[in-house]
C-alpha cells in the first residue's frame, strides 16, 4: 500500500529537547514518504563540528544565527517535515519564517520523561549541569510561553508510542485542512 502523504504545507516540529521531534520526524519520513530536514544535523554537517563544539568555539549566538540562516534557506521546500532544535521558537524571526511556510506542531513531555530520554546524552550543551527534574523544569518553564505562542497545535507525548504521536499529528492537521 502506498502511504505517501502530500500535504500543502510543511510541518515544523518544535518543543523541548527530548520531547520526540526527531523520532516523529523520522517516522513521518519513513512511513509517509515525507521529505525530512533535521535542523541540528544539517547545521552540524555544514559547520563540520558537533553542536557542543560550535557552542564552545563560536558561542551560542553564532549557533542561533546558523538556525535562522538555515530556516531562511529552507523557505522553498514543500511537503517537508522539519525537526527543529529546541531553541528555534525562541526567536520571533524564526517563528515568522516557520509560519510563512508551514504548520507548527509543539510536542510536549513532562520533565520526568524528558530526563529519562536525555539523561545520558552528551551533545546538548544547554543540559550540562541541568540533568535533574528541577533543572529541566526550570528551563522548560522559561520556554513554555514562546513555545505555546508559536504552536498551531500541541501534542503531549508522555506514555504514547511514536506511531500514535505521528498519527495524531496527521489526523489533527488534516482535520483543519
Ligand atoms: C537546543 C536544543 C538542541 C540543539 C542545541 C540547543 C535548545 O536540539 O539545537 O543543543 O536550545 O533547546 P534538540 O531539541 O533536538 O535536542
């Protein structure tokens, strides 16, 4: 059976580190044939170094500029699922660029579940020294208003399978079409 989806917009997946953006994007790519852009991976490839080194050597501001530059270059893609780094919706310019070319889907998870998912990761500089429920909850609270203001729809991922999350994304987007 041909499951390919052809949507008249791009899907931007946003949310906190570990909320499942990359897993959902990969599933939508494999199961529904939607082209995929992983923003973090693209930036790492283009910079030729991991995110932690970009932060160390060039600073966070340089990384944020790379994110905005990439969003600008991506404006002509279609029917594409874009997995955004967790900080992307924190810049108004980025939100404007995403809204102009797609639907913004916010994935959420509780700090406890995030900690389980990212506890052993070493490539997220903003989590260094913060790998506790309290540390994650604090950063999440600071980001929540911007995330919620950007989102066209929000999906809680705690205790859901990736497949269920993706089916919910598509069902809710298609219901609005
Ligand atoms: C960041 C999230 C990371 C990555 C970078 C900064 C953030 O992406 O872009 O470490 O500011 O939340 P993921 O959300 O894919 O982990």
